[in-house]
C-alpha cells in the first residue's frame, strides 16, 4: 500500500469562473448581499472584500442598523460559505457608501 499514509487535507478553494465578479453598493438602506444575481451550483464559497467604509451585517435574517450587527471594517477580506452569503444583510456604518467586491469560489 504505497498510498496508505495519504489523508484528506484541508479543502482548497479555487475561482469557479462561472459567475462574473460582482460589486454591491452598501448604503444607508439595508441590502441583501446576494440580491440580483444568484450564485450558481458550483459556488460553494464567496470571497468578499469591503472598501470605502465600515459596514454592519447580520446573518440571521434580521435587519442591521448603522450601530447594530457585526462590524466589518473597510479593507477587510473574508471568505463566506455560499449559504452565509445568501443570508447576509448589510448597511453602511457612517455617511459614506461601502462597496463589496464578491467572487465565486468552488471547493475541491
């Protein structure tokens, strides 16, 4: 058994290339992060970058406010599961809009 010591390692995520990169503006009204273009069946995770301003998010279906919800600072980069991305609602924290840059990833 030459391969007896091979074990499953951590999952790897690669760009899936099936859904174009998307940009979501986060302003003074709460927005669903995955709102107009649904994720395809190959997307298991999304890579999210926040620019321009801090935001607040919720993942439980409730609506965030500019002072309530998980704070994510401008410049943050995160990887979310597709299920989480579908659940996230976001709002800007201050008076400046933020932009989320979102790319689809596939687990291999």
